[in-house]
C-alpha cells in the first residue's frame, strides 16, 4: 500500500490535490520550481484563490502531513508515487506545449536513477493521446535507466472545476485510470480506495491513450453545450418574447441532455476549455481529419463578445466617450484565475471604442492588472465602480453581485443601464432603468427599458 505521495506542480490542480491527499492519512510532499510560491505555501498562504483551500492548507501543514520543496531528489527519496500536475499551455498553432511535462519527467527520471525502489508516476496534466506511451515512457526510461516493471506509469485525468476543486476531488463523478500495465493500475486504484474508502466512485480502468482522449473529448463536449446554448441565445435575441434561460430550462429537463453547461453568456474561457478545444482540433488535423463541428464551437464562442458589444450599443447608443462599469474579471466565480477570461476579452474589445472602463472583482483584481495594466480603473467596491457610469455590464456571476438592485444603479450611475451577460438577474426587477440581457427577445427588452422613459 502506497502511503507517501509526491505532487509536482502546485497550481490550480496540484495544490488542492496535495492538500486533499494530506488530509486523508497520506504523507505528501508538494514540489514546485517557483521558490516564491514555495515560501508562500510554507507560511500557510495560498498563491491561488480556491474555496476552502486556505483553511485546509494550514490544517495539513500544522499536522505535518504536507511539506513542500523544490528538490526532485528529496521528493523521490521520501515518496513511493507522484502525481504530475504541471501546466500544458497552447503553442501559437493550437497544439500542446509539453515543455513543462518533459522537464518534470526528465528530473524525475534522473532522481529515480539514484534510488533503488519501485516508483509509480501518475500524470494528471492534460496531454494529447499517445503522449504517455510515446513521449513520457521514452524520456523516463532514458533518464532513469529503468524498464517497465521497475517503475509504474498511469495517466489519470482530472475533471476539476476551478472554484470547486476541493469538492470535486473529494466527490468525483468517476475515476479514470489509464494504466501502462496491470501493476500500475492496481497501485493507483489502491490509492483511491484508501482515499475514498467505501464511497469510491465508479472506476474505469483502461489504457493511457483512451484516458488521454477521454479528457479531451470530455472538455470539448462541455464546450459544445455552452456554444450550442449561446447559438440559441443569439436566435432568441431576434425573436420577440423569447428567453434563452427558459429554453435552456426546458431542454435541460430532458435526461438525455441535462441542465448543466446550458447557461448562455459570454462563452467559455479559463485555463482548460480554450486550450483543450484548440488542441483537440489541431490533433485531428495532424491525423488528416478536419472537424467542422469543433471549428463551429470556437466560432460561436468568439461571436458572443461581438454580440455583447452590439447589445451595449443598442442599450446606450454610441459607446465613444462613455464610462462603463464591468463587474467581474475572473473567467468564472469563486476563482482568481483570469486566463482566457471572457470578461477580459470583452474589455479589450470595448477599449477600441475610446471608452473609460472601471472594473471590480472580489478576488481577481491583482491578476487582472498584469493583463490590463493602466488601461482601466480598478475599484475596491461595487459602489466605487458604479459611480458616474453610463453602463454597467455584469461579466462574471459572483454571488456578491446577485444583490445588485436598480435603486443602487440609479443612485450611483450617471445614466443607469444594465447589461446582464451572465443571466444573473430577473429582468422584471429592473423595469425603471435601461436593461438588456444575452438571450432575451427584442420586444421583451424594449418593453422593460421603455418603462423608464414613461
């Protein structure tokens, strides 16, 4: 039974995983090459925002079930298995940049050469089908001098939602184990049996290539649902009295479809969907397959930004010279991650119109500054963000924004108008101001905003 586990890469995937294992009777060593991040974690401070993570980190550090290091040799010597959770960003052509995975495997291989024990490597980073067998295995054997049987190797995809990562680790829908041999799969399954106990979810045991493909196909399918409902939302905007939110509720009641990921809005963003959808498309092209469906998924996603700008113009007229408040910068609520954020993408588009933009986000202001610089005004409170504005755009559906009322907009804004890009609000509660939302029919929106002119 494996009791000592390493986790390589302490980001949005690795740090929650390390803390979760450490809370379940495993001794865990977390490894990262960012020395500032290591020192921050040692002090019990998380370098990322993730619900419940700060408290759990401090707990496992106090219990001494988790320690962190930048030394591969130390980690390998003190553990029996490790999970690789490093990033796999996109290359300019959409293909996957495997440099961080290669570097981690090379360092692990060199460290394994110095120890005399069986060691299980589990890859969690998202990689193209065939990478575990054709790339990782080769590098590992070259650097370690070992052959299969002297080490174990699995691809074990994660299906975590940022902001809910800890919940998803403790309550997964399933566990996918892509094992290179029977012994590797058995050892990884034993780890999950110990972690989950009697509540272990369904387990699918397969080969690494199938597991790698499952990860990509899973994310592309979810992105497809989002793009589909956004396509429907654009249709609804052209039909009097139509409301995409009601349509989504209706089709989501079909058990074959399901309600999740049928939320019309600015589209999908974040660290996974954009790069994984592009990588899936690129991977098919390399095999001589053009996927028109995936191309359409990407195209619809891009048009939602144009759609939001058009709605803004319909609501307040010419945008030039206006002051616009943006509520929400993170790509989704309950995270500070702004990678491929649709809110950021919308701001970039609006800035082309010579507008002044004021922004607010409960957690993501600092990370947004690294992208937007001094081109926008950063506000610490919602009231500050609204003051003197001609248009408020809800871009990320944080819980803090649910309490926004039309009286507040009328009090602080120069010309109260609200564009709901995440369908957070009941249009009926904003009858005294100009209001529009993605996926609402024109006659319905007009009747609401016209009340403010009576």
